[in-house]
């Protein structure tokens, strides 16, 4: 994924973990709450702020968290989130996949 900066969006909740590939190897994964996970997957969110320094570089899976807090659901209806989601075919918050890997990328 080669993302373009659309705008810096608010900090997402996240956690780092490892997931196993079908070939038996492992890939680091970043869990993000929707709609942030989807916005990262489509390249609309390219800046992730956090309280710790990330030194890892390489393949990364984007995992959409299973939980979907009310505040995050409400953000889907507010700008700039609503127009970006609509541009990529997301009509309602229920269209956003949760509890799954939704994209892979290379962290540079």
C-alpha cells in the first residue's frame, strides 16, 4: 500500500501483536478500532500517533478490532470521516468489517 496523506486523523486505539501466515511464518499486526482501521487500509489515514517509539520496519497486517465503541460509530457520520468512507463504498458503520485482518502493507 502506498498511502497519500489526506489529513492527520485522531489517534486510534491500538495494540501490537503477531499473527501467523499460511506458510507458518509470522507477521506483526496492528489492531485498530474502526473506522481508523479502514481509513489506514484505503490510505486515507497515514499518520498513527502513539506514546511509544516504533522501530519495527517491514510487513504489517492491519487488524480491525472486534469492538466498536459508540464514539467510533458516531465519528463515521461526521466529517471528514463520512465523506472518505462514502468515497470508498462504506454507507453505514455496519459495512465495516470487524475482528479480522483487513489489509497488509509494508511499514517503511
